[in-house]
C-alpha cells in the first residue's frame, strides 16, 4: 500500500502528460481522483497500524544498487504514520482547491502530482538515498509553481529567496548525511536507516564526530523548516505561492526537516544533540516570540498566516529540545495538527483572494455575514491557531510545554513559549478575525458567493482532522509513543540525565 500511495500520483502525472492541453477538465479530474485514492489508502494504513508496539509496519524492500547497498525500502512507525495520513488528506484538499489555476493547467497539475509523490516518498522511505531523493523531487516543483503561477508584485523575489534558502538547507543536510555515512567502516556502509541505527546503537559514534555532524543536520534540516533566524523565506514564499502549493509546502513538506531530525539525527547522535540542545532551545524561542511579533504587524492575511506558521514550528523544535517522552510526542502531534491547520488557513485565504482580489485586511471586513461557511471555517482556524482546547494544536502544544517544563534546564523556556502562544498568538489571530470577519462590509463585497458543496469538502476534511485529533488525541499519541520511547531509551546516559 505504501508503494501505491507513493507512485499513484506519479503515474497520474505521466498519464496527464499524454492528454491534449485543450481537455482541461481531465487534468483536474485526474489529480482529484489520484489524490482521493491515495487518501483512501493512507487512511487504511493509519487505521490498520497497530499502536502500542515499536518497529516498522507495512515494510517493503526492493534491492536497487547492490554494490552501494541502496534499496527501495519503505515502512511506517509512530513517527511517520500520522504524517503520511495528514499529508494524504492535505494533498486531496489541495487538488480540490486548484480551481484558481486558469492558465497552463496541464503543467500545473503535473507538477502538483510530482510534488505529492515526492512528499509521500520522503516520509515513507527508510533508505537515506531515497529519503533525500524524494524530498528533492517534491522541492523542485515548488520553485517552478511559485515562479510561474504565483501572485503579487514580489513573486520573482519570493521565488528566488525561497530557492536560495531551501537549496542551501538541502545542501547542508546532504553534507551532514554524507558525513554520517562515512563514519561507518567500509565493510558496514549502507543507506538503510534501520541498519545504520542498529550499528550506531551498538557502536556509538565518537563524541567529537557527533558534535560537528549534528549541527550540520540541525541547521540543514532547520533551514528547511524555517528555523529562526533562517526563516524569512517562508512568509514571503507562502504569500506569493498559488494556494495548492502553499497548502502542501507549509502543511506537509516543511515537516520533512523536523522528521529528519527525529528519524536520523537524534537516534544516531545523542551526545551531539545534548551539546546543541541549548542553542536549539534559544532559536526556537525566536520562532515563537519574534515571528509572533512580526505577525502582529502584518496587514496582509497571507503574511500573517505565514509568520504564524513559522511561530508554530518553534513549538516542534521546543518539544524536540526537551528530549523526553511527553515533549517529543507532543512535537510529533503538533506536526500533524499544524499540517491540517496550515492547509486550512491557506486554502481559506486562497478562496478570499480569488473572490476579492486582495488579502489586505484593511480592505476587507464583515465577511462573516456574507460568507457564513468560509467565515466560520476561518474563525475556527484562527481559534485553533490560538491553541484553543478542542483542536489538535492544543493537545500537542500542551504536551510540548509540559515536556519543556520537565526537560529543559531553565523553566524560562516553557514560560516564554507559553507567553508567546497564549498572548502574542491570541492578539494577532483575534485581530485578524475582527478585521476580516466583523464590522461593516464594504459595498464591493456584497455579492461574494459562499462556498458550494464541492468547495466546502476540502475545508470540512481539514477541520475534521483538527477536531477529531483534538478531542481524541490518543488516536495519535498511542501510535507515536512506542517510536518515541525507542529513541529516548536508546539515548546515551548523559542525555537521559538531561531529560529527567
């Protein structure tokens, strides 16, 4: 099923390449059908995944380059099963909202499906070569889609900025992965992530090597996630991106760097992680507080959502830096919750932009009366972004704060993060709700249509993910816990001392 999830979008892209450009309706039907099938398969994988046990499930291995021991190897455990499910839901929602694309639809849908296939492959791969290859397969279409179908006067600058930062981050991460590979003896070298993990757990890497390889992965993956202060590409890129691209990148692909830290860096280099945790803790506060301050100053809804997305990533970094069971479990839960939230927020802002031609909040107002569904969904997204109980973000952020309080050397980390989430986040989110949804409605917006049944579907699915995992977080945490326990318990005694 994992192979089908990865390659069905790729196969659909190849088939769409054969369709004449004038048959425009086939492109959207093909993309929606392919993503619906992958969503159904990902739901089945998530439902059949056995919680409470560690190790990989749904594994499938096909040898590829035997001399280098490179294999097509996929599987899921608690770290990626929720991300794969969330990614499939977001992919289907992104395909559904692609109605805004009116030019060169064939090229856009082919690139969108390539991006989706790369996302699934990156999160399911258990081989370092394909782990990195699929990420690049997803990243390249992102640059092209923003450059060709993006919006705004700063589209070209945003594309260049995003390309420069993400290419740099991917290059630094690649250097770290190569250095990690070279730490193994020639006779033992492999690209298999489970076998690499087993080797370094039995024969730990030297502390000196850990201390210079871990920061390569931390900063390389961190740039891909918009770790402060390397975050400026994210709000600009998302504000210029077409709606489906912003939904997929902010909601799903950006989690690749965090997933890489949890899958590769922490289990293999615990001493290096210990050495850099203080730096990571300070930088993540920059995400939470500084990006929150910047979001408070925004008058453009997409820029506000982009900076809010960067701030939420700070909570994931904080949970990882706490390095205890509750904190890291909360970090994975926040990753899944934020995927639904970011996709929902950018999808709604895309609807508003399509019908108003602007996202400047000073030009909007009173839209809740005219758009009851879209307005209510936007209000719920804003409340979820504030961490309101009942949404998945609340459960994840609360676990991260408890983990930081227990695990970080200074309680000030947890206090500052809580202040950034509860006060700063509430200010900019509620201010946006007031400016966009309440007050008098300008005459020019009096005829805006609310979403029909088909256009409601993607938003309903994303809201359902936020609410179901918010009310029943154990559906996720029971699956996440065994994999996180395996990382924590195999860490060095020094790290366990910090965690306690």
